[in-house]
């Protein structure tokens, strides 16, 4: 069981923390890939990650990438919710591989004519506010910590073989003052782009599909 | 042996105390008919719908539906059958598009927005049930200091063919524990909420 809030708070000084686990490392370098948003709650962050990962995969890997506008034009209802490998109840997320809707993902891969899908879900977001009080007792509220729980998978089709599974706690803190060099992301955009770079680098490093 | 005899009742007392401390409470408006004296007709068909496409609403609708099937007295359409008949339901269908902060609810506690009502009526046209019960969670809260979990459950019962809201509810279901050995699980809050709402509904079945 994920004690998501506590994990997020303990990781609040890191802009992102990636944990892609590679179950397989052999990828066809001549293959085609599409990044797929499978949870529609946080549209802005989802879109940045999907676009950014697509661009980075195209720039850094040998794979042919189907871009987001093409995914949207081929699958008219995209983006839409696709059941992910987890159970969500209240504010808790529990991994559950049996829940993943592999049939819908396989149909996506077929329609998009790709060998690989990188699918991701962001089911939960946590926001906190910072309340400061001056010596005269006036209080001021400002944006504090915002954290997202992220699940991503790289899946091969039509074999339905899972290449990698990832979990991450992404977060940003506007105007954070940090001692040391590791400054957290200041915006959702910076957070999403930083994470996309990390995820793509991990995929390339572990599968050897880099240019 | 003497010590064991003394310890066992003491331990049982502690366990029972913890069970009683881990309690649940309800605040808000329980399931209430709009018109006084209204009763749901026994043997009629009903479909329980999830108000939004969020996992929590979907889970709650499933639990309530399962419980109502067990209770009998009404013909409850299984969730799998609803999914089969309504394309993209429940993962990609949002029927409730207002929150409980909406000022119109203060004057009219059985309020449904025009767009929500139109969506529910469209679903009923396909399902053809006598009643639609739509349920959703307006807000969730989790307080770690006393391990409290709470959720605000809302519902509307709509009768057909009149297409009229005949009953509504809006209740906080909360559970808390003061002992880390017995932490509160969300599933417990969901199950309690489904039991409470089902019991209240069945009190209004003739």
C-alpha cells in the first residue's frame, strides 16, 4: 500500500524521483512507439509529459515516434481513461497488475500501427498551501507543495510483453529556498519536462536504443 | 497461570475498547424523499450510476449496487450490464457537473444541474429502468493525526417515466481510530457508506 502523502512529503526536496524497473531490455530499434495518456485528470501535466517524451524519444532514440497530434487524429476519443495496473481507493493507490486494460491498449497499438506503447497514469495530486503570519498578525496564503503520483509502463505489442514499469512521485514548489544545489522544480511545466528527460534517458540506457 | 488469567481479560478489554474507539459517524442529510410520504415501489427496476468517472465514485456505485442486489426487493441492474449498454461507462462518462458549494443547493437540496439531468435521462432511455440512483463523493478528507478518513457522499433518486428527482441525500461518512494497531482503511469507509445508504433507501421501499 502506498502511503502517498508521507512519501511525497519526504521527497519534497527532489523535483522528481524515478523508479522504472526493467523486466526486459531487448527492444527492436527499428520499431515504432507512441506515448499514451491513460488518465485524464491532470490535463496540463499529462500533455506536457506526453509531448516532451515523444520529442525526446524522437531526438535521442532510433525508434520512430508517433506524435500526439497523430495519436489524437487516429483515436478520436483520445485522451481517455484506460484502466491502469493499480487500485485507487480514497487517497490510496495499491499496485494491481490484473486491473490493467491490456485489450484497449492492444487496440490502440494496432490502430496506431506501433510496436511499443509508453502508457502513463497520474491518478492523484496533492496540494499544500503555505500560510505565513507577520508580526501584526496578518496572514498570507501562498502556493506550497504540489505532488503527483505517477505510474508508467513500456509495453511491446502484439506480444503484450511488459518491458518496463515505473512509479514516481513528481512534485514542484514555487519560490522554494533550498540550501545546496538540488533545487526542486518551480512549476508543473519544469517538473514534467525534468521527469520526461529522466524517464527517456532511463529507457535508452537500459534498452540500448539510443542514437 | 495466575498471571495469564489476569492478563487475558485485560488484553480482551483493551481490544474491545479499541474496537469501540474506532468508530464511524454521520453528519448531513440522510436519504430523504422530496415529497412527504413517497415510497419506492417494491419489485421495480433500478440502476445505480456513478456520478463521475473517478475511481472512488465508480467503486462506491459498485458497492451500493452489489449490496442492493443482495437485499432484493428491487430489480437492480448489475454494473457489468450498465457498462455493456452505455458506451464508455463508467471510465469515460461524467454525469455530475456541479459541486456542493453550488449556491443553488442551499435553496434546493435535491438540486441537479440541467446538464446533469439531461445526461442521466439520456442514460435511462437506454437502460429503461424505473429508477436511477446516482451516487457520487463530493469530497474526501484524510487526517493522519487521529487516523481519520471521511467522505461526503451525495445521491439522487430519479423516478421514470416522470423523470423527477424523488429523493436525495448528502452525508459525511467518517471513521477514525486512536490506535495504530487498528488503522482505518478506506475500504471500511466505503463499505460503511454503502451499507448506510442502502439501509436508508430500503426504509423507503413499500
